[in-house]
C-alpha cells in the first residue's frame, strides 16, 4: 500500500515538472517572437533586415572603450564585407562662448547613396543638463559626387551655466543592406562657457533712477475716450428706453400735476376756436380737431380707448355708461356731422360749424367730473354736472367762457328751455348737403 502511494506521488511530480517545462518553453518562444517582431519593425523603419547578435548603439556623446570597440567592430565587419563605412564629423561653431550666447553644433555624414542614415535625437531639448537645444535644423544634402553624398544637420545651442563642457563623440545610426549599426565621430568636442568679468572696484554703484516723465499724447488715450463715449451713449439709450417704459410717472411728476380731462378739453377747444379753421375753408381739419379733442376727453374721463373706436362704438359705450341723454345726443350729432365732413366731403354752413363747437363745449361741461369737495353740494340736484344754477325763478345761467354766442345753460331742474334748444341742436338738426 505504501509503495502504491509512493509511485502515485512520483507520477504527480513528473506531471508537474512537465507542465512547468511546457510553460517555460511557451514563454521563451513568446519572448523570442516579441524580440523578433521588434527587430523587424526597427529594420522596416530603416528599410533593411537586421543582423542578429548586434549590441545596442551607445548614446550620443558617449566615449570610452565600449564606443571604441563598437567602432572597430563595425569597421572590421564593413571591411570584411567590402562596403564603404559612412564617416561622421561633428564640430562646434565656437569653442568658447559667453553665457547666454548662441552657438551651433554641426554634424556631417559622408555615405553611399544606398545607405540610410539617422542623425542623433536629443530628449527634452537638451544636449546635456546645462546645454539647451533651441532649434534642430533639417537634414540637408551638402554635396553629391557619384555614389557618395554628404548630409549635414545643425543644432542651435545656448547655455546659462559657466563651465567647461566635454561633449565627447557624436553618433549616427546607419543601415546598409542587412546591417544596422552606429558610427561615431572621430574627435571629442569641448566647449567653454564663460561669464563676463565684473570689476566692482573701478565702478561706482548708483541708486535707481527715478521714472522719466513722458508727456501724455492723444494717441495714448484715444482708445479710452472712444470706449467712454460708446459707454455713455449706451447708458443714455438705456435711460431713455427706461424712461419711456417706466418713467412716465416720474416725468409727469417733474412736469407737475396734469389738468383734469375737462379742463384740458376746454383749453383745447378754445384754442381750436381761435384758429378759425372753418372760416378759412378748412372744415375737415376743424371737425377732425373737434372729434380728436372729444375722444381724448372721453378716454381720460371714462377710461376707455376712444381714440381707437368708431363713432358708433363711442355712442354705444356712452349709453352703456348711463351718460345723460341730452349730452349723449349732443355727442352723437357732432360725430355724425364730423363723419360726413371727413369722409363724404360734406360742407356745413356757418351755423352748423358754430353749433358743432357749442355741442362739444356743452358736452364737456355737462359730463365733467367735479372735485370731491363740490360733489356733496350737487347731491340730489338735477342740474348737469359742472353747471352752477342761477337764482331760483330766473332764466339766467352761466355762459361758457370764450364761446361767442353760446346759449345760456338753464337753471331749471328740467331744463325745458335749454332742453328744447339742445334737442333741436342734437336731434332736430339736419345734415345739409
């Protein structure tokens, strides 16, 4: 029984070893394939097939036995193969420079036209920690004779740390048929960066000079002035729009309290009467002025849009407001005659023109709104609003100021005498053609 367990354990160990060997073989094969793919990509980049077993190229600026051995090995391989090896030459435009000054590094490669060459590339824009590369120029073809050509590339350098810099030799990568390798310049480069001498003993240190006073020119402030004018214009436009929309009450307060609608209407009627329009043959302007004044009065007195309504709509609205019948007839008669004059080219006579003015005047007087302190005195009185009755039993009354020949407003409660006159003016008048 123990022997069976032993052999069972041996078999399991053998299986584990075989599995480990298989995994190792698969990993080795995968690594080899990955390495081969990388080599093929590098060779494809340079257009040649790589040679296995070649070590990696040293970095730019390297020197020492490793670089020498690599160069000697490459030269020996090229000589054995019967090929001309490219030649690299590197030089500096100056071996001593002042701190911050610019100088150039020039790398030239002499090669066969069939050979591929890659110039050195530097990381982070620096040749060393202190030498900065300001510009990497393009690769230029300097000359070509037969199968030999010379390529060159320049690097613009600068340095801000004074020191003696030994740059060593410079490499270039080349490819020829099935060979990819690195070649080096024969001479090492060296540059000395110096700082300008400062003699503090022979120089006097002065204090900082005060700022110079430069006169102000118009060109320096023209932009600010233009901006200020534009801003002021925009502010003025905004204030104007605001006043139009919301500032009407403020403007009215600045102008003082407005006249009541009946006072404004009476003033406008008297002004229109003094213009003597119908006497000058301008009947249409005369009746247009009368109706416009009455429409504005109705809009202010009864608060409806009389300016936008027709004559029939105005009369209907007046009747809805329970205006006195006599005043309503006055207004209807006036609007009817005015419509004939404005739209039918009707020419009324002098009596009709004066009657139209008197109807307008009396309509305002009969429908005006009294001040609150006078309203209780008129309570229970049948006399139209705005008319102060004369003594009881008299036929006298108030005559509208400025109305030539205007009839007296009666002082009787029923207004029989004046009522007849009003009815004749409102209903009995006929439109004369």
